[in-house]
C-alpha cells in the first residue's frame, strides 16, 4: 500500500512524456485527416484553456506555415471568416452527413474561394469579413486541397485548428466519437489528487497530494468524515500535454461522480472556471485540478453524467481517467481520517457570506463600488472589506481592492464604479480601468470605460484584483518592420509594428494614392502588413491611420518609388 500522507500542498512534478505512435483513421470513419501527414497533436478536444474548453484538435505543422489543408469529406463552404484575432482566417464546410468541419488559423485560401474573399474585402474596404456564400458555390471532394495552414488570429504558433460540429446546432464534438482519431496506445498520466471540504455551501481545497505511481492502492489522509475530490492529469503526446475526456469516481455505494467532455455549447464554455480549481505552489507553478463534484451555481449541462461527488472516510474508491481515444487508467483509493492535520489556510471567515443566486453590490470602505448579477458567482463567497483604497497620484483615482486576497473569476462581468479625483472635463482622452495584482504591481490589463453614471466612468470586470482609473490619451506607437517575403507566395511584404500599452488597437486603415488598400492586422503581434504588389513605375503615396479602443489615432505617411 502506498501512503501519500507526506505530500500535502506539493506542486506539479516532472514526468517523462512519450509521443503518439502513429496516425491512422479508423476504417468506419467517413472523414479523413485535414493534413496529408499530421505531425502530431498540440491540443485535444475539451482540453482546459483559459476561460474555455478547447473546441477541436490542434494539428502540429512542425512550426511551419504552408502545409496544404484538405477537405475531410465532400462538402461545400458555408462560411468564410477573416479577422485579426480569434480563428483568424477560417473556413467552414457543410457535409451531407449533417456535420460541419472547421479549419482555422489559415494562412490563405486558394482558387475561386480566394478570389471571393478578395472581392468581398475590397467591396467592403475591410480586412475583417464574415461571409456566407450561396450553398453549393464552393464545393470540394474528399482530400481536395483548398487552403494553406498558417498562424493567423490568436494562434500561439503555426498549426491547424480543426473542428467537427453538428450542422444544425453548430455544437462542436469530439471527432473520436465518429471514429476520426489517432492510433494512441499511451495512457493518461495522473499527477495529483486534491481533497475538498465544504463549509457553509462553499468548497475549499483542503489538501493536495502528488502521485508518483499508481501501482498499488493509494491511501490519503483526510480531515473530515465527509469530503470531495478532484484530480490533475494529462494525456501525453510528444512535447504536448493533451486533455482528459472522461472521469468516473466509484465507491462501494455506486458512482460518486462521472463526467464526459464529449460535446459542449459555446454559450456554456466559460463554465470551465467552475469545473476547475487552480492551485499555485510556493514556486509560482500552477496546477489545474478538475473537480469531481459540482459547484452550486454551475449551470453547465455539458459534462456531468451522474453523482454529487460526496465521499466518506469509510469509503474505498476507484478513480477512472480516460483520454480522447479511450485509453484509461484506474487507481484505487482509501482514506484515513485525521482531525489533527486540519489546515487553517482555508478556514472560512465569519464575515459576510455572499449567496451565488442573487445580485449583489460590494462597497469598499474607501468608496469603491462593484456590483454583479445573480449568475456571476459559481458558489457562495465569503468576503471582508478590511482594506481601504491606496493612493497613487499617477492615477485618476485611488487603487481599490475588489475581493482582495482571493482568486475569483466571475461568470458574468461586474460593474466597477470608482470615484475619480479629477473632473471628467479636465482630462484629455477616455478613462481606462487598470488591473494589477497589488496596488503598485505590474499592470495585468487595461479596460476602457463602457458606461457612465452621473458623470463617473464605469467599466466591466471579471477578475479579482486591485483597480484604479487611468486615462488613455496617446495613440498607438508605430514603427517600421524589416522587409520580408510571404512564406508561401514569396511576395515582397511591407509592414509596421503597432504598440498600444493601454486600451489596445481597435481599427486601422491603409490608403494608397487616396484609396483603401488591403492590409492585414495580427492582434497577437500588433503587426500590420501588406503586399507591395508588382513593379512600381511611379511614386506611390501611402497613409496609415491606427486607432485604439479609446479613440486615439496615430498616422503615418510615406512614399514608395
């Protein structure tokens, strides 16, 4: 028997990763792979991402732009989108099987579809378009190449994001459900188990145990006669750690909890914040723990199958964890009670308990106001306003703490109204709300005001932290990029870097001899690029204007010969 009593609150430990053995489609699958020779997966369906579940598969392209993208089945284009963020350039194909396939972060589309995109952008004088061509206008046979994989939108590196969706609802689902999956013989890796306790309707992570092996029954020391569990695990795939699809916790009394991330509605994807608990160890390493219980205001219908998750110290449990293709591991668990090891770290204060089923307004001692709707909290919240505002003369307001000392992610945004020391009329530019981890810490984000109340600016926030008003009166900083060639077409390209440290870029417009010229903006890099075209026989006069989200505009004019 393995005892884990000595591993309370230990962080993530190193494990050796292995790679997927080969790539083949299961015979009965009506679809083929979107890349001729997939280089492996960088992301799996349902994988936990920041504020959302991953809705598809991320195919590696060996860090390169230019891999041909193929239709996974006969189908016709139902939607074509291009924008500076999100999916970037994306194509949606409808198939007779009542499914839609999605291909995102593309570098370019090809043939008549490229001409259609080009014409629409020029007609609208806009790089960002969302097009829905007539049914049957652009159709492809299975394995026909129609696009080139790239790094557009919010991609963190060259790859192809691929999805399968139900055509009628556009709900994404795990492609493995219809047999489109890699041959994967590797088992998930379990690296930690968390024990939760519940007090006054609130769930707290009471202890965390790391797992070095699962060869024998694991014994866990718990501090209560009844408690709840969570786990941290991943699916090894080369240098990637993919997500878990299915988990079940059994006891001698039956299923304590069970869930499967097989499909989900985009409207519910933010409930990932209710499904997980983030633990940060003393070295700053973060560990994601998936709950085997449900928070009171978790209204997601996408993952829970059975059970409430409550355990007792007398239980013997079996935890089953499964990856995308059905490889699973099982671990037997027994529990030993020990009241002497209760941690004071998560003691519940006796101050105000905010219910999670009603709207609420939080007023700081120093005058800050934060209000949210009934569906903002996933579980009740204990708070105390013992901290006042901290003055910083470089800001338009004091620094105000919103739920200090807590890591809270709201499901719907709260309205922040903080008194501004300087009258609105005396400031140049729009207000932005700055969030920091401490009153004088690094800026984490800048949120433009979204409304006002009796002359005071209001912003919408979703995270706990320290907040203060600043003002954005400076336009984006523009600087030239070195000339470069397109990695696919080898066309000569020009570009500018656009840096805005507060509100961020909103719009841009490039003109050539007074007429709109198509240019691409990459939101993640802040780069605006355009093709220099063919041989220029006379001077070409250009002007570029870039506007941030607070309305500040920077302009640059130049001539090319």
